[in-house]
C-alpha cells in the first residue's frame, strides 16, 4: 500500500462521512416544505380527484356517480372554448411579456444610479393586489364616468369590457402591466451574472451593442428565459382574481379561462363534481407544460454555458 | 406535555367561538348601510330585552355572502339564523336537510303568519312546508325615469312596448340613452326578460320552466320576448357600453340621475341609493316611477310584477336546541318589531307587513312608498326573481345565456335550446 493510496483512501472516507452527515440533515431541512406541500397541495389534489367521480352540490351528501361529471364536462362545448381562451391568454401574454421583460431587465442591469431608481419604480405594480388593480382599471375605463369621459379623450371611451376582442386585449394588457416588473427583475439578475469578460472580448472584436445583445446576452439568458417562461405559462393557468374582478369572464364567455370556469361551476352553479374534473384537467395541463418547457431547455440544466470563456 | 397544554386550550377556544357552540345563537346577514344598521338594531334590542338569550351577528358583503353561506352550510358550520332570498337556494338547503321545518311553529303562532304579506310565503315554501320566516321589505322591480329629461325632449313616459320602441330613436337623436343598464351584473338584464315574458305570455310561461316542463323555453311567447329584447339592443335602446357597467358600483343609477339616460329598470331598493347619492334629484321630485309598460296584444296582466317578495330567515337544523329556541324567540319578538318597521320605512322600503299604510303616508317619501305598497298589494302575480326561484345550477346557466343574448352572440332559438337542456336541474 503506497502513500498515495492511503491518502486517497482517507479522503474518500472523509467524503463519505461528510455525505452521511448531509444525509442526516437534508431530509429534515426539506420537512417543513414537504409538510406544507402534502397538506395544502397533495391531499387536496387527491380529494379533488375523488370528488370528480361524485355528484355534490356543496351542501348535501356526496354521492358517487362514476364518470357522470367527466362525461358532462368533456361533452360541454364550454370546455374547448375555455381551453382555447386559456391557451390564448397564455401564448399572447407570454409573447407580450417576454420581449418587454428581457429588454427592461437588460436595461435595468446597468449599474447607473438612475436605473436603480427606475427599477424601484417599475416594481410598484407587483406590490398591488390583483383585485385592487382590476377595480382601479375598471373605474378608469368606465365608458361613462372613466378617464375617457372625464378628460374628453374619445379614444379611451370604448366599450372596453363589453366587446370580446377589447376585453381580451385589456386582460392581456393588465396582466402584462402587473407581471412585467417581476420578470424584468429575474432578467436583471440573469444579465448581471454574465461575465464582463465576454463583453470585453466582444468589444475588442468590434461588436456593437446590438450585436452584443444578440450574440452574448440573449444566448446567456437561455435558462433565465426558461425559468421565467415556466413561471409565466404555468402562472397564466391560474389567472383568476384579476379576470374575475375585471370582466367576470365576460362579455358572455369571451374571457372565461379554465380557472374561472371551474369556480363558476363549483361555487356559483353548485356543481362540485364537474368543477373538480376541470381542476384535474388544469393540473394535468400545468404539469404537461412544465415538463415540456424543461425538455425544451435541454436534458441537463446544469450544463455549463461558459465553455471557452 | 407542557407545550401541548396551550395548544389544546387554543383549539378549545376556537371551538367555542365558532358557530355551533352552545353560548347563544349566531346570525349572518349582509352589510351596507342603511340596511345593516337596521338589522343590527333589531338584534341589539332583542339582546337587551332578553338578557339570557344572546344573538351574535356577523355581516358580509353581498356577493361574498352568497358563496360563504353555501360553503359554511356544506361544512356543517352554518350560523343558527340563515339570512337569504328563499326560492331555489332555500330548496337546495331543504333537500340537504340543513334547515328546520317551521310549518308547525307557524301553526302555533298564527298571529305572526297573519301579519305578513301572504304573497311573501310562496318563496319560503318547499313542497307544501314552510322553511323560512319572511322578513324585511318587499322589493318589486320598478321602471324609474328622469322627469327633467322627458320635459326637455317633450315626451311622456311610455305606456306600451310600441311607445318604448318609438321613443328610442327620439332620445338617441338628442344624445340621451333611452335606458341605463348595468349589464355586467347579468341579473340586471334578466329583469327585462322577466317582465317581457309576463307581459307577452302571462305568468304561465315561466311557471312551466319552474315546474320542469320539457322545452318550456321554446314557448312562442318566450321566443317573442327574447326577440323583442334583442330588437331593443339593436335599436341602441340601452346605454352605449352597458356590458362594461356593473350594478354594484351604482354607475347605472348615476346615469339616470345625471340625465345621461332617460329610464332605468331596477329594484325598489334603488330609490334609497338615488336619494343618498343623487344630490337633490329625488328631493326635487325629478325621479319618476311606474310599472313596466304593457305589451300590445300580450296576455299578461299589466299589474303583475316581479322582484323579491321579502327576505327570508331560516334556522339551521345543525344548531343546538337552545340556539333554535333563541332563534324562534327572535322570530316571534325581534323580527319586524315596531322600531324596525319604522326604520325600514325611513330608508324608503315597504316592510313585508300588512296595514302599514298610515305609517307610509306620514313619511317624507310617501309617494314612492304608497306606489310600492300598491304594486305589491295589487299585483295579480308577484313573481320571484328567476335567479332566486331556480336552483343555483339552472340560475347560473340562465344568467350566462342572458349575457350572451344581450351581446347578440346567440339567437333567441339558441337561448331556448341551451336553457331547455337544464330544465328541472
């Protein structure tokens, strides 16, 4: 047995004992999160799954009814419509928010003082509750007593919440107004992590600002884009409070997303079975989207982007 | 062990403060003045007069209450006294065995039954048994109009549907919206259909829906009424952007008292709101009121009305015997006592009690109060609002389709087909 063998053996043993220490602590560190996850996510999920095979009006007894709820939900023409609206909200709000957030985040990543001030100002919408934002916009856009009528600006006196296309556009606008600051913050952090040496090298090679943005900043932000997009896409499945207060799903059912459809069936129409079936569909769609986005980001998320840097 | 003591104490105190506890009865109702103060006042007077019986009130905002009370009853956490609108929602409580049958109590206390409007008991009755005490005020739906607007246009309020349709282009030409409407709230649109169905086909048309007859919505009178409403929408009869307006914000009523709209179909409770928010609009006598116009050749009686025949109090079957006794004592001695009657009248409401004409005539709003009393008293049929009369499931489908009908995104035939599908649910 040579000295080197001994040394390597002892380091290996040291590493093993250290790992055993971690093994002892780690599960306990995860415990609080696990308790909350099981208590507030996993158990209700099982409950909802079971409820989707029953008939219940929320007041009387719960009666098992097999596939009745699923049959009524899946044959209802309202379901494809809600799915379509949900999907449109997801795609359009992603397409609006992502470019604006990246540009704003890149801009705010600079260390100039005025940008620091601006980033605080931009953050304000995120501090307001969705219900408050919805009520404020509703009052501002009232066709008879709102901003347009008050200031005499004809363009603003539209029937904002009364026409399907306008109401949909308004939902996208308010959602973006509320969440762009959050995603800009994520991108700001992402941009600040890019090594300065990359930009210095590019400058030496004569690359301008636009070229630097497209060949360095954007590719380096790949994983930030995936994180932010996952949050946006999965988050848009649960848009409820804002739409509920702003349009109540109207006019007609023009902005009735899946989450709203679930609430209306469950708590307004007293159909807990079909509402639970929609909840299960929501979970499945969310799960599928999250997995898909992870796939898009490549199999190994910890793979280095800095090779050759 | 020491650590677990405070925890169990905390749990125990949760138990006693929540509903279902044995120390006194609980009572949930709606907030918002002036009604909230009148309700709380009745409870306070009862508590003072009966030191051994305590009722603890809790108040909720209207839409939040509708969801909260359902959830609480379903979870076995209902208050002792359940405030509501009767009709289909009460029926769903009865079916689940959640409220007390009060039929024999009313038999023993016939004086209480006899002093209330008989028409108020229909929405409290399920399968021949009474499950709720009618209380508070009778609220018919009324056609309000702005007299100043009519003077400036040189027209008189329409007496028939033909006159309505003639008046619409005249008012629009002057830049005044014929009718104000808070269309996003949906039940506001529903009131139009309630009256048109009745005026065109009589009360039987909706009764057939209520009784669960097959294809009842396809009745020619129903199709005619649905078509007439869409004609009015197409003729710009309602204010521009009505789908963006909610009734909760009272913006629809503001349109009437600011003269931007000439008329508005709304509940009798709107009078008090216009009085408190419309400046001197009501006190200067500019607010006019009448029953819904007749439809030429229609079968319905023009004296018929719709609305809330009363509000309703039920007793939770899950309450303890002591709580039920307190609730019944409150029903007998506290509800609609002389003071409460006086306060409802002062707020512009007509209590659901017989023989208040003298009190009504002395009030500053005597004209309106007499008008409301006469409508309620003379109506051949006082129908309950559809969304309250039907089950919550059918009501949601109804309101949904009404919104689409007013959007012109479905035809009257599609409306009938969609609703025929949920008849009897």
